[in-house]
C-alpha cells in the first residue's frame, strides 16, 4: 500500500469514527485537518496534533494552524540559546532581561504542553 493510500485510509477511518474534515490544511504537509469528537484537531498525513493561533486584535491575518510539536521544539531551542547567552553575560541588566525572557518561554512551553493533553 502506498503512503497516499494509507493516508486516504486513515482519513476514511477518522470519518467513520465521527471526526469532521475541516477546510484548513496542515501547515506542514498540506493534508486536510480533522476535528475529533474530543475537539482535538489532528493531521492524518503527518499524525500530529494541530493548534490554531488566534489573531491579535490589531492583526487582520486569519487564524493559522500551528503544529504543537514543532512549536514545542522551537521553544526548547530558544530557551537553550538564551541559556547560553545568560551564562556568558556579566551585565546584571542583561541577566535580568534574559531571566524574564526564559521565564516567559517556560510559561508558553507549559501552555503548549498542557494543550496537548
């Protein structure tokens, strides 16, 4: 069975299980997204959970899908980068700024991880 055939089979299985196919596509593999009966949105193509980021009040950009695991990876990478800069810094105001940024990134990381449950 080809990869495309197994993807189509997975989509059919999701529909039989009561999932709803959405008009949005996965930002990574462009496969249609599905909303499960639990409310969770998944991509049958790359088997990842997908979150929707709400646009800000000032932004006119439509809501866009964000793959949770990718966002988690980026946050961890940024925390690591800032940690390295923090270790090298000797300026107290710079240290305070790095600590605030790391704290914010950890809060966001917790939210992302919490939304995956």
